[in-house]
């Protein structure tokens, strides 16, 4: 069973690697998510043309089903993390005034659940962290997509600056792929700067 799940993930990853539009070269500062961030990756990444939200950008190494870094750059008050399919019938949680750093894992979880992205989601460790030299939070989570039943793990760093949410997440299947590229994500996250 594990072998067949792994094969499904690998094939799905190859299929989803196709929409990569730009190679992000290592060692250079790169503006990210409408210039909200800049980063200096230590290895080459693929910037995908697909976006799930107005304030978002996605990078991957092997395809977004195998490893995905999502930058949410300066999501303002009143806006959701992802584009809403139906604002009236299925509204998504929005960044709201007075949100605290500790609310960042909550809005991500509620967004995933409201979007129907996941059948199960659990927030794991939470701890204070520096995010682009700002006071922020680091947290982990696991979730399962309804359509494929593969458990994925995530790690995220988030902060608020002037009421805007800045968040970067790394997600990959728990089996093998998450650990394989976690160090690359940490290196990337360590180079983030806010352009605000």
C-alpha cells in the first residue's frame, strides 16, 4: 500500500511539474509575491505560474505535489489567503484587525477546512521565530487531501507587519519527501527579507 501511494505521488508530481514558468537561480536576490518579499535561494527553484490567491507565489523543486513553498506576501485586512470560489456561499476566513501572531496557524487551518482542501488537519508545534528579521511564529501541521488520502506535512513561518500577513509555507508528503527537502526550505526561509 505504501509503495503504491508513493508511486501515485511521484507520478502526480511529474504531471504537475509542467506548469513551471521560470527557473529561479541560486545566489541571486529574487523579488517574491508582488515584491512583498525578497529571497536569495541557495539552490535553483521553479516558480510556478499557477497561483491560488492574489497575494501568493508558489515555488517547487520537483512539482507541487512533491514539494511546494507558498509565499503569502502582505495579505491585507479583509482579504483571504486564497481566491474564493464563491464569496457568498463558501466565504473563506479573512485577515482581520487585531489578529495576533498566534492566530496565523488558526487562519491557515480554517482556510484549508473551509476550502474543502482537507479531510483532516492538525496543527503541531508552535514557537516564536524570526521571520525576515521580524517577530513571528513557526509552526508545523499535517493534513490529508480528500481526493488522494496522502498525508502531507507542512512547516510555516509567519508574521504581521502594519496589519498585513506575511506567511511562507512548505508542504510535502509525510512519507520521504517532507524530510528530503526540509533543509532547502529552511535555507530559503533564512534569506527572506520584507520589502515593506
